[in-house]
C-alpha cells in the first residue's frame, strides 16, 4: 500500500479507479433521483436489505431464491439456514453501528462477528480476532489465498483501524473496497469472515454519505457476478500490487452498480404498484 500521508486517496489515483468511482457515483445519483425515493424510500431500503442479505448468503454457500428467504423462518437450523439467518441479522445490525464505527471500527467488527456467529460474548472464538493455532472455517476462500497468522492479523487490523480513524479524502468506494478486501484477505475471525466483510463494506458506503439510505446492495452485485470472479479479484487485492488492488476496487464498483440496478427495478415495481 502507498506510503502517502493519505494512502487511501493514493489508491484512488490508480489507473481505472477514477472511472469506477465516477460510474458508481452516477449510478447512485440516478437511483436516488427516482421519483419513488421521494415518498417510499423506506420500502426501497427494506427490500434492498433483504436482497443484499440474500446475495451475501449466496456468496457464503447458501444460494437461496429471494422468495425462499422471504418465506422461511427456520434460520436457527444448522447448515444453509444458519448462514442465511446470519446474513439477515448482519444486515439489520449494520445500520445500528454507524456512530460506533466512526469511533471504534474494531469494536464494530467484533460485534458483527458476534451477530453473525449467533453466539454470546465469551463463547469460544466468537466476537474476537482468532488466536494463534485457531483454524478458520471459510470454505469458499480456497487455499490459493495465504492465511495470515494471528500476529499479522492483529497488526493489520490495528493498522486498518488507525487508517479509518485518521480520515481520508478517498472516495467512499475506495475506502469500502479496502475494508472489504482487507477483512477477506485476513480472515480475522474463526468463521463468517465473508459475511462480516460485506457488512462492514455496507457500513462504509452508508456512513460515507454515498448511500445514506442503504439502497445500493453491493452484495447483490457480487452474487450476480459470481464466486469465481469475486475470488479472482480478491486474489488481486491480496497480492498487494497496484494492478491487483485496482482490479479489486473495480470489481467492488461493478457490484455496487448492479446493486443500484436491482433497487432501480424495485423503484419501478413500486411505481407500477407491483412490488
């Protein structure tokens, strides 16, 4: 990462990143300008939350149809239902953590893992970064992506928190992509890292003011683009090269654009009275 006084802003200058940033901003502006948003934005927010949770769960191995997510209630059952339940809980929780995120990102990450794991504080491995020797259950992230040890995780998490607390002139997309990519590359918890990383990205996009009503579910876009491109882009980020990081940021930007497209369709359906 750059040694600039504002390393996040330096990433925004990478080739192709400005184009992604502009495309996302234009897409977000268009959906926020939709006439439905003037009077029914709460409905769009609720639907975006549901669709975003479904997309995040799909990337974690529980690829359910939207209507199945809508009708099911057995989210405490083992396997895929627990994954979908975790995604739904995280989406609901993320909106409550914006003020805490600005003061203590690491506290929020611990809370997100606690919510995702469905445990209680003090449960083994829940709500804290993993310790030396603890395994990580993240089956969709292959062995091609090296797993940092606990000491490196602790150092990089601290560095990420300091970076966020210092503030940056970087566009929201860049900051969100770095948070998402760093958490996936580190896998700081013993489980549910992907769900936590995507929830943290959502917090950044909302808290930055880019998507204040949380109607642009990037998770929908990641699921639509597919697991293989997601992992390929993540490997680019983890490589630490400017080219790899730029590819990851562009992938995140495309996912936001697809999330905007999804919410635009919701707006159109509400306008027709068919939502």
